[in-house]
C-alpha cells in the first residue's frame, strides 16, 4: 500500500493537524484560531460597551478598562482579522490557480504556528502581571511609562506573530507567481487571487516597519536604550511613523481580501462575469500602491506642518478613487443579472452602503483642518469601525458562508445564516452610526466613563444595545456551525450551482492532492467556460501520472514553541534578582535552533501518490455510482 493510501485511511486526528503542511488543513487551523480570538476580542468589546452604557459606571476600573480596550483592538486586528483572512487565502487561492499546494508547505505551517504562539503569548498577559494598557497603537509616550510587563507581552507577542504573517505573505507571493496552471495568465486570475497577490506584496513591505518599531521598543523597555525616551534624546513620534507606515497598509491588507471575496460573490450570485475586470485589477493594484503614501494622515495633529499635512491629505483623498471604481463595478455586475439573495449575497449587498459610509467619513478625516476637530473623538472610532466591521468583518462572514461547503463538504443553514445576517447588520449600524454624533458632540475616544448631563447618555445606551445584537448574531452563527457539523450532510463540488472559478470544479472538500490532473485554463472564469460548453470537468493539461506531495512535519510547531519559551526568558531576565530568565531564554533558543538544524539535516523528499492509486480511486467511484 502506498503512503498516500495509508494516510487516507486515518481520520483527521490531533496529530494530523499538529504536523500538517497541507494548505487546506492549515486553512482550518487558521479558521479555528482566528475564530477563537474573534470571540475573545468580541467579549472584550462587550465589556467596553457595558462600561459605557451609563454615566459614571463602575463595572470596570479605569486601569482594567485601558487593558481591555488595548487588548480588544490588538486582538481583533492581529489575532482575529489577519488569521481569518489567511484561512480563506489558504483554502481558496491554490485551488483558484490550479495548484496542488502552496510553494513552501513547510513555511506555510511555520507561519501558522508562529502566529498562534504569538497570540497565546500575548493573551497570557491577562494571567501574568497584567495586559498591555497603552492602546492597540501602543504610542511610545504611553508604553514607555507603562509599569509591569503588559507592553513587553505586546511587543514580544506581536513580534512572533508578525514573523508568521510575513512568512505567509512571502509564501503566497511565490505561489501565485510560480504555480499557476497552464493558461492561467495574470489577467485570467480570479479577483480573490489578485487581492491575495497584492496583499502579499503589502505584507512584504509593511510588516518590516512594525518589526523594526517593536525591536526598538523591546530594547527601550528591556535593555535600557533610549530610542523613544525624550528625556535622553529619543523621539516618541518616530514610533508613530514606524507604526503607521505599517498600520495604514495593514488596513488595506485586511480590506483587499474582503474586496476579493465580494467580487467572487457578486459574480456568482448575479450569474454574470464581473463587470470591468481589468479596471478592478488596476484598482486593486492602485489601492495597494497608494496605501503606502497616506500613513501620516493619522498624525495631522502632531505638528508635521502644513506642507506635509496637505500632501498626505491629497493622497488620502486620491485613494478613494480606485475604491469608488470597485463600488461602481460591483453595482454594474448586479445590474441586469439574475440575482439570488443567498446569505453570502446579502452580506455582499449590505457591504456596499456600509463601506461607502465608512469611506465618506474617511474623506472627511482626510481634510486636515477638519481632522483637528475629529481627531481622538468617537467620530474616528465610528469611521474606523464602519470600514473594518462594515468591510472586513462582513467580508469574512460572507466568505465563511460562501466557502464553508468547499472547505468542509457541508452547507451552513441558509435560514440561520439569514437570521445571523440581519441581527449582525442591525446591531452593527445601531452600535456605530450613533458614535459619529457622540464624537461630534465632543466625546473623546479611550475614556472609561462620562458624566451625566453632557447629552451622551442616549447615544451610548443605543450603542451598547447594538453591541448585544451583534453578540447574539455571533452566537447563532456558532449554533449554525455546530448543527451543520453534527448533521454532516455532504454536498457536491459546486453546491451553489453557479460556481465560476476552478475551486468549484473539484470535490468538496478537495482531495489531498487538489487536482488529479493539472487543469488547462482557457479564459477568465475557467470553470464557467467549461460548463457553458456542456462539460462537467476541466480540460486537463497533462495525462494522469504520479503526484509528488510533501511529508507532514512537527518541526514548525517546535520552532514556534521554542520562540514562545524564549520570549518568557527575554522578558523576565532581570526581574527582582531572579536568575531563571536567562536559562529559559537559552532553553527556548536551543529548542528553536535545534529544530531548525534537524530540518536542515533531515532527508525529506516527500512521498508519491501513484498513478495506480488514482485510477483505482476512479474505479471505486464508478462502483459506488
């Protein structure tokens, strides 16, 4: 019996997932971990809204509120949105380009485990000396003054997690450049693949800025350097530049994959080719390019001067143009289409007005003189959440319902899906629309309470009620997932019936090797073209032959675990005369370096799925049929 046949006989055990290098299983790992952190971040958001429901509330103390506020933002951006996006990238992109896996399966696994251990390290701060409390942006003037180890957890945890994201970005860049099926030219790639391609480039250039900033903060906090200490010749504004040179492209790193998901959904459920495909590709690339030219609009009030402010204001307004192109193209895709309002399509349609509202307030913030009034008020909180929740989260929820059958071979309940949609959408607008007006009335952001008689009571209570609507929606989504998993009713390769791209041409969930024969791509929407010609299968670009696949490996887990251990040693190396920090640091680095050495000397050539096994599989299916 071949290695492949043996593997196929075993269930998806814990060991499978700890050692897997299969992009589809790694997608599930990202989905589970990102979903867990999404719930954690959501609970933190609920604590914030309960605290602000009424004036002079003492539900949370001021210090604890600062910790929860910081961890909510940090968790949602770095540990929920990013991994959930990587879940869909892993699940879909190799299938859309006709590849059998990503370019570097081992690094794909390493990227996940680095993210995971970085996230766990950061959240252990709740149980060890307090969480970070300087806001998710961790401005140096606050973080340098923060006592305890909270900020150290932030800096080290994000350093480890960010390394995983950087590895993932490089991996997808190489995959899309090198592993497209024959005929899959750049201008035949689906929009989700295009958005992944641009986002991977953004990760490559944006994350090093965060890496540098975090290293400087680690040196300041742990080793006595003075990069950000003004009293000793440092400059706190340098942190803001480094953070936002990463932080603003990060917003597009989050939103562009959501745009890609919506592009697939609009085309699928309008039963039409995406309108203006070429202009959509151009707009995606232009958004990525301009995303690096707007970072200082977060810093209009720091005193950069009128010339710098004017340049960044114009650049910020310019980035609205390619986004507007996308909005109109989505509308024109629906125009005259045979629209089906499935759960993913409902999220896609609701996304347009929600995101446009966020975009309009973004242009308002882009006007530097107006920003002096909006800055650090709840108006900015409302704007940010309209973009992130109204864009990214709606995109992730749409993608979850759309791609669930492809990932798991089962279909989420449409009835429960639509209940989730309406509750979440109503709750979202209740929560954040009113916050625009709270900000214009003078409510500052990041305050843990407010006084009665300021006119802020009603708005804050409405906002809190909306947050409970969203919480109930997420609860119903979890019930939907559990019920679907228990029923385990299997679906076919194209359960929506209108799939257009390559991933819908193969079984759900896809086999270990994805494509038995590499497909020949003959145009945009390759699977749709085959269906229009009456074919049920893709045109193959090769005869059936042996398929080479990589072996599973426990080494990525161990490399990441070693860094996790080392981070504790680095953080506690000089505490109160304790001597255990340095040995723990050495132990952690020994685990990491030893694992890397083991990888370098291990004779790992993968295994072959033999042609005979593939043909036998076809025969077995014929018998079952």
